[in-house]
């Protein structure tokens, strides 16, 4: 997370501004669900870059540029904090966003790493994510910044997001793929596994079946929501208890099948979906 930036307005005014959340697609709705559950009085504006999903297979410079464009669109909607609900973007674009955004920016990686360090008993943490997230080494860096002695074993799982987006959340094929990815981590002796992609909480039951009871799961989406709550309380810019919370969802292309999957699995009422044109080349 970036260093706390002083609100440009009095705290009472800032409290009424929305939380801005963006992701490369719709997977970040898992973060929105966690935020809605934890902070029901907050206004939340969610922007999914469905026109250019996935970020996980793109270069770091491209992901950084896309992230700045998404953030710019949320700033224009008066967001009081920007939540990067995408592990790929958090892993490579956070420094640029922290440097250029006029508000505090929160990624999903540090909260997840902190929760993993707290959870591990044997000091061996596993991380699964997209190729871009794993290739960046962002979780390893965050984990070792918290504990020099932690052992980290990471695995890219590129087939999981397509299976989730297909809606195969409780399917024999998905179970086989998960087992294939996780068996090497289990052999290595991890006792904690970080779900390093915001899509992955939708596979929580299937992953729990593969791991058994001996491995603690860390949901980066849930821990990110907790970190946002702590920030808002610390800055005294949390929406008051009497405020009416709301959720506004916009996508950069027409919604596909995964929106239906996410709505059904998360029991999240997203209302009317707006399609917004990307502000290409937006600079902050």
C-alpha cells in the first residue's frame, strides 16, 4: 500500500466518496463481495477491463499502462481510495500508481502476504497465481519483507481462470487440474497457500478438497477488504453507519458468461452494468 495521502477534502466530505475498485476483468468482484460484506455502508464503484482481459499474459509495461488508464477513470468518479483488485496489476503496476495517484492505492498482494505470515506454522508458504503474478516474484518479495526466514514455493496455474470463467466451479475436470497444480506444492511441504488471483476464491471448495485439512488457505480478496477497512478507520473517512451503501459496476466491453458465474457464485447484486470506453493514454 502507498503511504497514506491526506484527503484533499474534510474527512466528513471524503467519507461520502466511493471506494474505487478495478480489475483486468470480472474476477475482482470477489474483492467487491468482501468489501460489501465488511463495509455495507460504503459506495463502491467497480471497473472491469473486459475489453483487454487477461492482464496475466501481457508484458509488465502494458499492464502498467492499462492500470493507469483504469485508475484515471475511477479518479474521475471521485474515488477516495483505489483498490487494485488484480494480482497481476498489483504485482507490476503498484509503484507507478503509488507515485502518480492523488489518493491512496491498495493492492491485494501485501494484505495477502501479511495474512500468510500470520497463518503459517512451519514457515513454508505456497502461492498460486497467473504467469504474470508468479513471474514478477511480488509475493516472494512481500513475504520475505515480512519474514526473512520464510520459505516460498510458487506455481503458475494458467488453466484455472478459463475454467472459472467457463463456470466449471464444481466439475471433475477442474478437480483434476487443481490436483495436478497443487500436488507438487503439497510434496514440498507447504502448510499455507495464498490464492494469488482474485478469480480463485470462486474455487475455494474445490481447492479445499484437493488440499485437505492440513493447509491453511489465504484469500487475498478477503484480506484486501480488511486492509481497506483498517485504512478508512485510521484516516476517519469511513462512511457513517447510517449511510446507504451502493455498488456501481462498469465494464470496458459487453459482459460475458463469467459475469453470470460471478453473480451466482458470489450472490452479488450488481444491478445494471454500464459499458465505458477506455481513456486510452490517460495520464495522471
